[in-house]
């Protein structure tokens, strides 16, 4: 085979039967697994070999592309409006085309390539690179793709698998030039009138299903009723089967007649299907472009010998001419490539020099702007420093004033606290004095004394530590106050003692005059040396 071969197709996740086969079905999983030569999906290959991955020009591994495809399909949610007007969300349809593929075949047989790989490798790689470059030019932005080369079938061929990743529905038909052209024509024109089928035959209605009898309390009656119902049900099922057979025969006869009718109608219809014509024209243009981009540079013919009914010699001459043109074009391409490389090097050098000059000018301008900016910023900094110095001096003065005010406030608070403490201690002491729980007891010698807790007629008890601590701020004032109270009480007692002594002397004098016996109590009072102890009798 010395002519070009490229085939494009789209696939969905739902298996689709291949035309002209009995048990062959294609789907996205089958295409992915066959490209990777999974044994379960490569039974048509006699001796499968591991494929050669194509990872140039942004291609990814096939398994990575398969994972991306499956993940995006599971994530997509589309909004659908039903005939009733209800709007709901659903996952992507399983029969939606989500995978685009291209098969590029080289005229070299796999056997010849494997026999002398070093000799043919450069030719095959150049062909594959040209096909990939043409594929990239034809594809829109955002298409993820992978490629593999198979060497285990008749000819060396390359599979390109692509996913329209940026499309919301991963629509692969938008990548297929023929289907895209048909869709564009369909969108721009009215829908063509469809052929009308023959009216369907009237089908024989099924007999009514016998009703189940009501339950009976009598077991014998219930058994008879169920037996009758089962017999009637069997007869109904047999009748239904006969009706279905009759209807199926009628539908089959109608299908045959309708097929003949539609075939005759298609022949009578003038003109071709415009959508199919648009599809065919786009595919021819695709093959022509592929020939100019890949076939001609690789020495391949646009069409095979059977298309133009060429003889063997004519076809061999045409192949030789194509090969010579390809070699000449390759030589010219190499020479032109060398010239282009030199020109590109010179242009790159000139651009580099121009870029360096522009860079120097930009740097000079930037340095001037930076210097001006630095000067203005220095002036701003100096002005801000002066403002900050003034603000700092004001803050220092305010801090000193605040410190003095805080010290004065602390002193006042301490004084107020001390006064409050003395007032609280004095109030507590006065309350204890009023309840006769605090008194002053002078020493025997009369040059001192102590504060005592408890009433006057009770035993002397020292002040508790907690009470002493609470009375400490006003202790000196309380002592003075209690001393004054004690003196006042002592003076009052002394006057009372003196009166009692005078009364006792008067009583004793009266008893002497009346020649009465002396009263021991009065005598004891009069004989006491210490007036403070006269009331202890």
C-alpha cells in the first residue's frame, strides 16, 4: 500500500454494534483497552505486542487520558427540560459521543519495520510527527490527546485518541470534521421532510385477564374456586400467546412492506441528502488537507489504484514519481530548513541585540525614575522625621505629666485607702464598745494598760488576731478613747465609793449611839485600805 490512509471516528460509553458484523461492539472502554493492547480487547490480533507510546507535542499516556475521560464523564451534570415543562438535572447520557479517534496507517509493513528497525525508524518517526503536527493544527483549544504506535498488525499504524476536555458535554462530534459540517448545515437550514411510512396494521386486542375469586370461609369451596381460576388463567395465557403470535406476524409483514415502500420512495426523491452531502464534502476536504500536510511529504499517493483503474505499471510509476517527489521535497526541505535555521539564528541575534539595547534604555529610564523617587522619598522622610521629633517631644512631655498625675493619684488613693481603713477600723471599734465587747484595763501599777475583749463582768480575754488586724489602723485612737471612757467610769465609781463610805460611817455612828452591834459588812467596808477592793466582800 503506497497511498495514504487515515480514518476518524467517535465513540460513546454505551456499546454500539459495528455495521456489517454479527457480534462486534465498540465503546470508549474497548477503544482505550485495545489501544493499550489489553488481552481481553485484542483477540483480533494474532500475536499482540506492547504499543509504542507517543509522548511528543503535548500528548499524554493513554491510561491517563482514560482516567481523565472517565472522571469528567462522572462529574458532568446537565439540565434537561421535559415535554411537560419540568426542569431537572441528570448525569451525562451513556450514548453521548465523548471520545474522538484517528487511525493513521503507513504503507510500510510491520514485518519490514521490525526486520530493520534502525533503517526505517527515521522515516516512520517523521511520518508520525507530521501526522501529530497536522492533528494539533486541526484541533481546537483545550483538547487532551494520547497516541500509540502498533507494530503487531499488517502495517505500521498510529492511534490518536482525543477528549474535548473544555466542552461542557465532552462532545466528540465537534472534533469530527464530517459530523461537524453536517451539524452546521442542520443548524443553518430547516429540517428535511422525512419519508412517511405505511400505516401500521390494526393489532388484535388481548383478552381480559380473569379476576381472582374472593376468599371463602369454606375450604372446599375455596379450593374449587382456585382450581377454576387457575384453569381460566391458563386459558387466558394461551389466548394471549395466540394473539401475540398473530400480531407479531402482522408487524413482520408490515415491516417488510414498509421497507419496500421507503426504498421506492427514496429512489423517487430527487436530489441527495444535503446533510450527507455536507458530510462527504468535509471528509474529502479533510483527506485533501491531510495529503498536503502528511501524504505528499512522505511520498504517499492521495488515492489508490482502484479509484482511477490504473494498471500495475502505471501505479508503480506513479508510486515511484511520488517517492521521487517526496525525496526531492525532503532534500529541498532540508536545504530550506538549513537556510531557515541560519536566518532564524541571525534574526534571533538581531532581536537579542535590540532587546539588550531596549533593556539598557529601559534600565536607564528606570534608574532616573528611581533616583527621582529616592530624592522625593528622602525629602518626605526628613519632613516626617521632623514631624515625628515634634510628636515625640510632645509625647515625652505628656508622659511626664501623666507620670506626675499618676503618682499624685496613687498618693491620694493610698491616703484615701488609709483614711477608709481607719474609718472602718474606728466604726468596728465603736460598734464593739457599744456592745460592751471592747474595754481598756489599766495595769496594777497605774502606768499602763491593755485592750481586752469581752464585757466588764467577764474574764479578761486578749483580742483575737483577726480582730486585732482589723482594728490596727485605728488602734491608737481607740486606746485613747477607751482610756478616756475608763477614766470617766473610774471617776464615777470613785464618787460612788466615797458616798458609800460616808453612808457606812454614818450608819456605824448611828449604831454606836444606839449601842447596837457592829455590822460586819459596814466594818469591812470601813477597814478596807484599797477603795477598789471594797466591793469584793
